[in-house]
């Protein structure tokens, strides 16, 4: 069921997008990205000379980029753990994790009084899409900034 749900959910985000940046500026920080591989080393500092502190083992998991130093990104995981990852192990493909201790209802539109079209278990990772096909309240996801708009 999880594999089917990965492509099913999107969300409605009604707050305005962040302000425009200069053309030569990189993407704003903080921002969310996802892991490119099932095995991503997380180091104590920005470079291979720093020891590996732990290893992420879940491809497509969203992480929050907190800082950048050359080709290294300081990231934070859903549990608050922070460390440094090489940019080649990250992708701009947006995902989010269903949070909370209970199953969440996915709706056809931004109206929780309508029938649910799917039930999502905590920990399910799904792609963030435009909110044409499905809706899940923002507070039931981790991987989205309050200022983001996917419409």
C-alpha cells in the first residue's frame, strides 16, 4: 500500500511564495530537498576529512538544508539530527513524510468533510505535487516550509 501512496498525495499550501532573489543567487536556505540514494553518509563537518557520524538509509527521505559550504550541505532530518552531506547525494525532487501517530486521510480537495480517497500511515514518504489531485493538511507533513506555495 505504501508504494501506491507514494505517488498519491499532494497538498494545498495557501501562503505566498518566498520573495524573488537575484538571478545569480543560489536557492534560499533553509529549503527542503530529498536523499538521492539509499545510503548517504552524514559527516560532522563539510568535507571528507571529517568523520562519518551516521548514514541515512532511506532514499527520497526529505531533509532540510540549513547551510552551504562549497559542495557540502548542512542538513537536518525529521528527528532533528544535523550533519553535513555532499550535494551529489541530494536532489531537488520534493518529498514529505506523513507525521503523527495515527493514519491520516487524503482528500480529493481542500475540504475534510468530503470522503477520503486514501489513508496514509505515519512515515509514508510521498512526492509533493500541485494540489490538483489530492490534499493533505500541511500540519500532517514534514518537508514543507510555512512560506511555500505549491499551487
